[in-house]
């Protein structure tokens, strides 16, 4: 019931998750407690009505502490989620025009957590590997280091395609094209944008908005290239 409510972004999911945690603790089921803690962290992170980064971090950390040391995937997902909390704090601080030192603290925390997650993830955790590499790429982009971001984005695209997620790969290619465009690396930006467009076009009318958005990006890149010929 809690899962259904959380996926519908209902704040009422907190009560059944809390009850499930209490019951699993009562019977000594540490694994179930860890899982419920993790999803309760997701609720506090993802549901706007109850968004609370401190609570999300608390439950992710509780989940991490409860997972067996041999459960590499479970622990990796906790570290990745803790990295997600740090990135949310970065976004909030950036929106509030916080000092650069504070922004860098959040980015470094996120970087540390996602790197730990990447080290723990098993080779067959393709979906998690795709997300983790994408997040690492985003962190380096935020830090203004596009050269260190690109290998992670390429790995993320590769894992997306491995699991057949062409749309996800297209979205990453689009984001990379935007990042390269902003860095004035126009030929590379154009290459990624055209690849993203091919991906989106394979979905036909279902991706009409993305197709139009990507064509606008390509036009902007081509216009910039015409204005600054090499």
C-alpha cells in the first residue's frame, strides 16, 4: 500500500511505511527494515508535499547501516541516493545564490557518494550503472569540467542502450549537446544533438515535443557555427 501511495505522490505513504518498519523490526527482519527505510527516504525526497532532505538522508543512512556488508547492490543504491540528496542540496543552494564554497561542498559530497556507489555496483546492474554515470557526468558539468563529464555520459548512454532504453539515451545525448554548446564546443555539440534527434525520431509522434526541441537546438548550434566559422 505504501508503494502505491508513494508512486502516486501521496503523503499518506508515510504511515504504512512506518508501520512496516515497526513490524519488520519486531520480527527481526533486518533486510525488510532496510528496504522500507530506503523507500521512506525516497518518499521524503520525491514527494513535493513532504519534501525534507534531512529526513531523506536520515532514512537512506539508516538503510545503508542495516544492509548486510555483502549486499553490494543494496548498499550502492543507498550511496547513490545519498548522492542524490547532496545534489538536491546543491540545486537548492544555487537557487538561493549561496556562496561558491557551499556549492562546492555539496558537489564534493555528491561526487564522493556516487563514486562509492559506482565502485560497489555489480556489472549486471545496468540500470543503476546508467543512472550513476549520468549523475557523475552532471556533477562534473556543474563544476565546469566537461572533459571529465564526457566519459561518464558516454558510459551512461552505453548502459542505456544495453537495456534498450533508447529514449533515455536520447535525453542524455541532448543534455550533453546543451553542455557542449554552452562550452562553445560546437562541432561536438552538433554531433550529439543530431544523434539525439535520430533517437527521438524513432518514437515518431510520441516524441514530437522532444523532436521539436532538439531541432531548435541543432538550428542554434548551426547558427553559432556560421557566425564563428573555424
